[in-house]
C-alpha cells in the first residue's frame, strides 16, 4: 500500500480557510466527467455544464437508444461551438450487467424478512413476490448465503430505493431470496449485483458491439468505458474490435473496475488499458465498506506511477436530489484529489439529478481547493524514485520541464506535441501550474484521401489532470528546425493571456523538439 499524499502546509492557517476562493479560467486541474441524460441534454444545460467545468461527456448505453443519444450529442456540439469549450466523448458499454425486467414500470414494494423469487422467466410480471431478470444462469452462479443487491440504475445508496437480498435456496432456474430491508423499487431500470459472484457473460456484449460499430464509428468516440472489466484479455479483445473500425483504432479504452474479479487482476488490466475508472458503486457492494478506501488509494497510486488517468466515481450521490453535498461527500472529493486522481465521474448526479450544473460547479470548487494543498514536492520525488534510472529520453525531458517550472515559479508549461505523449508525461509529474498542450496536426493519407491527425489527441487530454489542449495550425511543425517556433508559441501565449493564466513578466517553460533534440527552455514575458 502506498499513500503518502499529505497536506502541503501543516498546519494550515485557520484564517486562510475563511478567505474567498479565487476564480480562474480553468475551474480546477482535476477534470470532471458528466453523464448526459434527461436532466442534462438540452443545449442550454450542456452549455452551462461546460462553463462550470465539464470536459468529458459520458453517454451511457445501459438505457436509451442510439437515436436518443445522438440528439444529445448534436446538442453537445452546438454547446461546444457556442461556449468555445472543448469536450471529449465517452461511450459507456452495458457489459454483463444484470437487470430486473419490469415492463409495466410500476413501483414494487418489498418488505424485510419476506421472500422474493428471482426468475429468468421474463414473461412473468414483476411484483413483490417475483422479480424477472435478464440472466438465465444466476441459479448456477449463486449459493445459499450469497448477497444480492437490487437498486435503481445508478443507485445513490438510499435504502428506501434499493434492497439487499440473501439467497435462501435455488429451485431449478429460480433463486429464492430473503429481503433484508424494506424498500420500494420505483423507476424504469433496476440493476442487480451478486456480491463476489462471477457472472458467465462476455464483457463486450453483442449489443455493445453493435452500438460501437454504428454510433461509436459515426461519432468518432474519444473514449470507450469498458464496463465490468475482469481480465486483461477483456481489454485486448475490445482493442482488437476497435482496430477494425477505422478511426476508432485511436479510441482510448478505460477499464471500469467494479468487481472483486477485476480488482484481483488489476495489475494486468492496468498494463493493457489506457486508463482506469474506479467504479465504486458496484465495487462497494463486492467489498466490505472498510476496504473500499484501501483499493482507491492503491489503484490511484498505481495509475499515477504508470502515467495513466485514474477516474473516481460515486462522490456526491446526495446532490442527485439536493443542492449541497454532505460534509462527508465534500471531504471524499477532496481526498480523491489528494490521492492523485485525474478526474471525477458524475453519474446519477448529472444524468437524472435536479442540479447538474451546480453539482459540476461544486465538485470543481472542492477539487480546486484540494489541489492547493496537494503535496506536489513529495509526489514528484516519489514518482522520480519509482521511475528509476536510467530514465527514457522522453521521461527525462518531462520531469526536467516540471522541475524547471517549479524552480522558477512558472505560470504555465507549454508543450508542443503531435501525439500528446510528451504532454501526458509532463502531467504525470503533477506540476502545480497548468500544462498547455499545443497539439500540432500531422497530414496523413491512406492513399485514397488526405486527413489531419491531432483532434483525437487534443480531446483525449481532456481527462488528464492539469492538461489543457490547444489545437494548432497544421502549417506549424511540432518539430522545429530552429531553436524557436515564434509564430505558434505566440498563439499559445496569446491563448494563455486570454485565459488569464499568464501575464506580463511571468515566466513560462516551453518544451519542444528542435530537429532530433528535445529542448526545455524558460522565457520571461515582456510588457
């Protein structure tokens, strides 16, 4: 277990806590992923979400059809154009998700100590005695004493809308359970999770493949959130599938760890995936409550050292129905930032929550405050020690750029890149200042048509902590033949000035390739 993220100043001056927070162009270095749905799909609300700090829009195909999500995406495009705020697109798969089939959508009341039967016979009506499910193999997977959780999709944990069941006996294909707490299941979609029970279903379902090959290809998705990732092979199979879909060969795969099976194979999954989503909802059912924080700290640390984004979910559930988070939730968000996470993912809070914009704004403010006391010095030393010597050429340049920026108290680090890799490596060392990633497009051809790279690379940095992309003019090469690239640097500095992150007499660290060499230089801005 590795967890040395301490406060930067100890003790913190009590008076400083009462000082008002200062606003900035970038609400926080930590990114926010917002799930778009009924409460957050209009142009007006999406525009407000972007202004509040959302940088990744998540489209969850556990509910809603492609046409519904397409309309939401079209609204997102209009909002991006209107606000001039970049936003990437994440497609979240269904995977081997077990669901209660309630076609009538009537509320179902379950009382503690009563029996209820889970049956694969979907022809039966859902009631307080029988719950039809979409999986025929549950009776073979569970045994007496196993725990099963049933809750509204993207459940918030409220015991009045979710129920714990204990398996009492198996009768053929049916599973007879004892209700452990009284609850009313109201809504159109309920998921079922059998704690620590392996489910024999493919990670990437036929439905998922159909959605990816149609909606995903059509919209050139930036990220694929691979639900219920249990083995490294799941990621490899998904990547092989994407590789056959043209532009989606560039789509990054984020493995969602939401079962003990995925936790057990975490190391190998991390090697294969482009990033990790810590799905604390389902994982919190598989694990004892007192163990969840241990997994979070260990997993985030490993992601940090690998230089891969770590995304934490389920942080402000109560804001689904309330304007303010609980004190525990606010502290949870801050601790996720201090642990080193790259992004916070909001689910029910923005999908069906009453206050999607306020939730994003509140989470962003908490992240910003936590970042001010993040122990960057300790983190930098630990990362350098972990990487060891000899460093790779690019790793050495990245760490040197961050060290130089910290020593001269630079306002920003500007990195010229084509692939985005150099900028992500700089961000890996968690500098206290923003990293402006100037992505230089490259002209490429498949012998049938010309196209530019760069758009994917720019949008995919929107989930990396501290990294802010700027898509440059393709006429400016990322690899300069002279010591400066004045025109494109001026564009980047002008953007920084307009954003309010640089001003006269500030120092700026620039990282770029000059011929075959990589150069880190420090410049001081004039009036």
